[in-house]
């Protein structure tokens, strides 16, 4: 076994990425404080050809040195847009027949491993603040909630880790 060189990985150029068919997932980051978390979500979104990221509330926007540190250029590939109000964004996406799900621990949440959907349905996923999670106001507007099963003593995961887990799971379900 030999570790592959970067030149052997057959990665897309920025132009190729922009032209590639996207995975019909939209990520909504609402009131994310950590610039490193924002950058990490961009990087995961790039890895799985996510359609778009919306940055809402106090979530910082590129260009930003601290976001770039973890995004490693993904802010140049993944489409993104800033929207001040997450609730207005959710309502606007729903008007376009996009199903919006909070990734949060709420009554009636569907565990990620049990979550099913029409594989060609575009989905938007709301990830909330590192301390307070997705706001109740946003949760009330969502079409549902997805929860990541956790078996240990902690009751939450880092936002960037959560996004990576959910994106990977949905990507697999969409591509099968």
C-alpha cells in the first residue's frame, strides 16, 4: 500500500467544480460564532459538491483569514450567500418547494439513520449556534428535524462535525 500524491487524486479545478452537477443539499449556518467551524463546513460542502451555503445572522462571511484557514479555498468553489434573517430564508426556500430540516434535538426529531426522503428532493439543513443550537423560531418554521444518534455522555457534537456527518449520510442516500 502506498499513500497517493496530491497529483494522483484527480481533483476538480475550480472551473470544473462550478460546472459539475451538484448534490441537491443546501446548508444554512445560523449565528455560527467560530470562523474555523464556518471554514470546515465549507470544506465538507466542497468535498460532496453541495449546492449552496447560506450564512445567516452573526455568521461571518468570506473573505476572512480565519475562515480561509480551515476552508482551504472551498469558499472559492462552493456557492454561498449571506441572509440576515434565517426565518425569512426558510420561508423563501419553502416557497420554492425545498424541504427545510433543522439538525437539532427536538421532540419528534427523526434519527439520521432513520431519515428518508425522495432522493431527487432538494433539502436544506439548518445548523445553529454552537451554544444555543437552532433557534426555536427557526425550528417552528422547518418541515422537520433530524437528530444525529449519540450514545456517549455528551449531548452535542461540534457544528462542523455535525455538518460533515449529516452531509455524508445524505450524500450516500442520494447517490445510491
